[in-house]
């Protein structure tokens, strides 16, 4: 105690000066828009740089997982390309499933530089922001399936809500039957699972069945993107309550794709006109 008193007596004026300086700095930052914006942008750049460095170290020690993800993504993309090729029909006409003139989705790559998966409101930080064309509500897909969607965008970085977030909801389909439902991460779910609601009990559901995105998913994702597979199912008040094993392993997530729906503005404009 005596030593503490001596330290305070010796360094007290300096510590008081330091506290007053910090207090003045906080007043300037909080009461002046320009200084506040400059401070926030500077701190975001510093934090983003730190996350990027940590992400680089994390990737280095998980190169095997990164390479495996890239191989899986290449395989998935090759399968998708088959659906976008030109096919000749029996009557001589050429059927084009998709062309640049009717393209609805654009894909952009990004890296995950920070990720949480322990609480109830989990998020990702990506190394792409508004300067890269990223905007809110873009869907995010990983090497194995749906990851989440962008909710905040800075100039060089963006944060995203993952499926492992208590407020995350998404329209989904049972792939075999096309029956519609919605996905939610409930308190009963761990970081490997989520729950599907509102699929009627007369729809046959089997363990291992795929759950995919559909056209009711707010336009964030192309139809048919894998979300997970059925792990178990029970009937409650005329509907299935299905627990699925998520396709995405968040602890091993390094590279993702951002999905931009280039026709969403037209869709929303028409829908809003009906309200």
C-alpha cells in the first residue's frame, strides 16, 4: 500500500494529465462529425489490418483445409456450369439455360478474416467492402453451401450475419419434393445444426435429404444452393420440425463467394407497388 501511495505521489500529475488528455480526445471525437468519422475509419482500417494478418497466419496453418475447400468449390462450379451450357433440342432450336443477357446473379470472391461461432449472434468479417462493389443483403456462399448474408459494409471491409445467428431466417426447400419451409437457428441448435419449420407432415422426409435455397429466399441466393442435410425430423401440430446438419463448417471457413442479384431492384420495385 505504501508503495502504491509513493507511485501515485511521484507519477500522479502525469497520470492526471494523461486522463484529462484522453477525456478531451473523447469529447472532440464524439462532438465533431468530421473527427468522429476520421477516427472510426482509422480504427476500422487498423482492426481490419489486424484481422487480415491473423487470417493469413490462420490460413498458413490450415493449408490442407484451404486446398480441400478450393477443390470442393471447383467441383461444385463445374457441376453448375453444366446447367449454363448451350444444348441442342430435337426440333433444331437451340436452348440456352442462361446467357449474359439474362444473367440474374454475379459472383465475387472474398476471404474470411474473422469469424465467431460461440455466441447466439455470430458474424463474419470479409476483406471486401464498398470499394469492391459489396453492398448490404448480398448472399454469401462457401465451398460447401450457404454461409449467410452481408449486413454492414465499410469502404474496405464488410461484416456478415451467418446462419449461426438467432435473427437469421431464410426461405428453403426440401429438394426431393420442392416443399417450402423456412430455416432458423434456434436455442436447441448447436453450431453444426439448424432447424427447418413449416413443411407439412404429409411430405415424406428422410435422413440425408438435401435442404436447398428457393425463390422465396429474399432474392439473395440462386435457387438450389445447398444449406444442409436432414439429421432428424419430428411432427408437431401438422408440420415437420426438421433438424439439419449444416453444409458449412464455420471453423474451417476461409474463402467465400458474394452473390449479387442484378435484378433485385426491379423485383423489389414491383413487389412494393403491390403493398
